[in-house]
């Protein structure tokens, strides 16, 4: 049922209907849109209906009815109800940031089964939908209370303190990451990317501190993280389709949590999903960075020529060069993209490198050198050396690039290591036929090299 169809007549039928199924363990209150995507009560593709006073009251009444049914044992405690969101979540953000006095959410926290209450979503965290992927946390009820408010109510219930012990709380939070579901139009399969917000990482760090030095096993942590990939609060996809975002993985390891790499599986079956996202417009930068990082993992696998060829055949290369190396993107995306292109040069055939050069990849690398970013500059220098080592014709193209000024500036500022630049210029001086140093620009490169590495072993190799 869509939001605009939630009425009192429907609400009055829900509890009597559910009570007929004595062995029922889970129910999802909602429906599917024209594209087959699920939506729960109160979350239908936008918020304009949810501001309607009558509709908001109907959904609040539904939450109250279910709460009273649990309280009177009319519904069994084993029944998991999914898909409902408190309509007060849609009020202004300035109000949402503080405590809530919502009576229906407070009653739900006091009456719904305790193990479900601690999994309630907080202030709208169950929903985020876009055209080609969706981000959702659909577990049980989505309340408008703060986490502190919810936990205060839980502690006042029998057994609540035990449910919120640091270890259990930590494992629960690890299963409460933000889930992105990227759907494929080809075979109906999906790839799942989970990540933790900075607020989520801070809460995890707080719980780790409360453990007082007690260490959790890698297996327990990984199992808990995999709960972040749960679909509709139950089904967990195969690990081969699950990926914990790179930044989140580093953040968890940074606060002392052991994360098994087995939970971050990458294989070529995920390539169509990644390419689909990378070729789309309007994708959030964090999701884009996660997809770039996963693509990088695939390209870096030893002997994975098919991954390189898949990227080439998809038409992604021009976008990677022209779009994801622009200043409109975060440095992390540019770094992942440049590294990925470097892996394509390293692992792909020379024809692919020639295609990259024709698309202006050398000029992009020289531009990154000119912007004086140490990390990106070092990566660019290494890739230029790889390109130069592929063939003498590619070497000569790199020689023609205006490298003297940016390399000299980087060296003067000590933004890059001497050996990296020495390796590049040594590569530029190799090969048969030997480079033609007739032009002034090429002479400057060689002279600059000799001045720069004066007294080192590199000079004698030229």
C-alpha cells in the first residue's frame, strides 16, 4: 500500500488480519513501485504525501495499534514487523536534531519486543532512494527519537541493561551501517556496498573504549559487519556481492577493530554494476569513491586481463580521463581513478595504453604534476614511467610533454622522492632507437636530470 492509501479502514484491519497467522514470524507493511523496488508505509518515493496531516495521523495510529497489540499479547513477541516509519521524521531538520516527545515512538520503544527495539532505525535512517541504486536500512520501525532516548527507554525495561552491554552494543552497531544496493538491469542481480558515517564511527569508537581492553575476534566482528548487508532485516547476500567501503574499512581498523578481508570480496561479476554507477551522473561522491576503490581492487588482481578488457569495452576510459580527474571531484576519487588507470597501463596490453595516450592521458598526468599534489604527483610520475617503458613511440610522446618545470618544482619543494623522478627520466633515456635529443625541450629534460642527480648512479646509466 502506498502512503496516500493508508486510511483508518485499512489500519483497523491490520491487527485482526495478522493475528490469524499464529506462526507468522515476519511481515513487511508496504508494497512495490513500478520498477519492482520495495517501499514501506510512509516512505513512498518522496515526502510530499507525508506532510499531509491526515496521512501522518493514520500512520501514527498504525504504530500505536501495533504497540497496543504487542502490549496485550495479541501479537506474538516473535513477530517482526518491517516497513513502518514515524511520520514525524519528515519535520524540519532543526527540530529533528534534538530530542523528540513523540508519544507513538515512545510507546513503541516500551512495548515492542526488546530485541527489535534495539534495532530500531533512528530519525529517518531507513530510507534513501535514487534512480539506479538505493540506500536503505529497513530494519523494524524507524522512529523519530534519538539513540540516547531509545537506549534510556530500553534500560528501563526488564533485561534492557543486558541487551545494551558494550560488547553486544558494539556488535549491533557494526550491523547498522548504511547500505547501498546497486541493481543491474541485465540479470536482476545486485551489488551491495556498506559504509559507516562519521557519527557511526564515533559511536563505535565509544563502545570500543567501554570494552576496557577486551578484544573481539575477527570472526565475530566480520559476522557483525555482514549484518549491515542484510536485506529487509533478514537475508544477507553472498559475500561475493558485498563490499565494505574503503574509508569505512580503514576507519574500523583505526579504532582497533579487526576486520577480515574476506568480508570485502571483489570479483569480476561485480564489474557491470560498478561501471553502471561510474558512467552515471549525479552519484554521491562517497558512493563514487567506493565504486572506484572496488574497481581498483579488481584491476590490481594479478593476471586479471579480463577486468581490463571489460573496462575498455564498456567505454569507461574516456570518462575516467576527462570526468574523474577534474577539480569538481574529491582528491580521493581522483587518486583512486588515476591509480586505476595506472593499473590498466600496468596489466593491460600496449594497445590499451596507446588508447589512453590518444585520449590525452599523458597531458592529464602532466597537469596533475603541475598542481603540486605530492601523493598524486608521485603516482603520476610512476605511471608516466610505465607508459614510457611500453614502447619507444610512447616514450617519445612522454618526452614531448612539458615535464621540466613541474618536475623541477616538485623536487625543489621535496614533494616527491628523488628515486621516482630518477626512474622516470632513466626510462625516458632508454630504448632503441635512442631518443632524439635535438629539440631544446628534450635537452632540458636530460640536462635537468643530470644536474638533478649529479653524483648519483643514475647519471652514469644515461
